[in-house]
C-alpha cells in the first residue's frame, strides 16, 4: 500500500489515502464560514481526493447537507467517481446525545442521510459508536437489509474494539473500521489493528493530527472558543498541554530536517502502519489540503520512526470526546 490511492480492505473501493473529513463542519468545533468550507471541499476534490466522510451526528444533518451541496454537480453527473461515507446510530435526546443503533432508528437515520446528502445510495455506512442497549445482531441484520435494498453499499463501524467487531461479524462482515489514531493515542495498536489486518477490514483513522495538536498551530497559550470541545478538556490545558506542545516542537524539528511540516510527519506516521489504509483529515482551510495529500508520498525510515517514538514517549496520551461526554 503506497502512494495516494489504495483499496479499502474487503470493500474493494478505490479511495484516496487522505479522506476529507467533515466533523469540523458540524457544531463541536465552533462557528465557521460555510462558503469557505464548501471551497475547501471542492479544492480537495480538484486535488484528487475522492473519499469524503461525514456523519448524521455532525450538526444533526448540517455537515451532510454542506457536503452534498459542495459536491452536488459531480454527485449528479458522475456519482461513481466519489466515495461518500457517513455514520449513524446516534440520536439527539433532550439536548444530550445518546447511542441508538436500533433497527428503527438506523433505518430512519439512513433515510435522513440520503436526503441530506442528496444521493440515492451511500457508499459506506458506519455505526458511529457501539450501542450497549441493542444487540449487534439486530444492528448488523438491519444494515444488511439496507444493503439488499440498495440504500447503502458497504457496512462499517467506528469506535469498536476487536471483541465488538467479532460479535458484529457473526451476523454480517465488518467491512471497515473508523478508529481514533494519532501519535498521542495508540491503544488500537495492541488488538484492534492486528484484528483488522487478519480479517481484511479497511481502516480509516480519524484525528490523525491529534485534534489540532499535531498541526503545529496550538501552543501553551492557545485559548479555544467556548463552543469548541477542546476548551472543556483537561487534555488541552495546563501541564498536559505544555508537555505535548514541547513534544510537537521536537517533532517539528525532525520534520524540518527532512523538508516537511510537522502535520505531514504526523500523517505519514499514521499511514506508515501497514494496517491503516486511510487518514481522515478535516479542515476549513483550502490551503492545508495540498500539504495533507503530499504526506501520503512521504516514506519514513526505521530511524525516523524510532526517533518519533522517543519524542512522543515524553508526551501525555490524549483521547477525544465521546457521545456520553458531550461530543462525538
């Protein structure tokens, strides 16, 4: 697996190794300019990205609608040139977000996503978070019915562990996994990624830039907007932030030695893992997209990887929000 395109595991889908993600075009990351965001999506397409990921829970349709508008012309004229992925199985409930992968809600969610995106089928539909209140057999069976009906083409999961994927797969195959993965969050290396390799599961990772930390744009004095989830997280404050910013500065020095930016180093590191097919990158800024795409061509040596491990060991592992903590 090398270069800017790959086959996404057992799906057989030919996709760009950088996927344009739209979490930041929902409501968890503060306000933004819609025209600027549409421009970024279209620029990504012009540069060769054919894979776009969104979710019903990103602004409850707002992100899907924006993506659909940005790509509307090509979605009408050359639908098969684009691979559109979305996620369902979350529900807004009295101002809170809850997990709901029941058959009824999944069916309703797929119909809402089809309408929001303005498409007749979804290439990859993913269960956003495991729902402890719905048997995986019910969820998997319903999604297989939706495949049979032509509403979705492929079925994946997000934020599942190996045991959960194995249970789901007893009813129908898990074709893809979307897990969090970056230099400061590596727990999936132990069991999840080996399981995916063994079962030919396509892996598209989210948060490869550490939710902005590995972009190089965050320092000890960064203040996040009140409606940005990072402003409420102790991982982005105080001593934790200070240690990780220092690690990023050292990573930046290593990147510069090789003529790269620290964000490109972070993406190249994620893509260097043989179990990882795709890195999802979200941005509202069109200028950042070309840099991300170029990262797919960077090959890191064994000595580079060893130095990166040594630097990151000085940092603090960081996670991200869950539906139960007010984000998704």
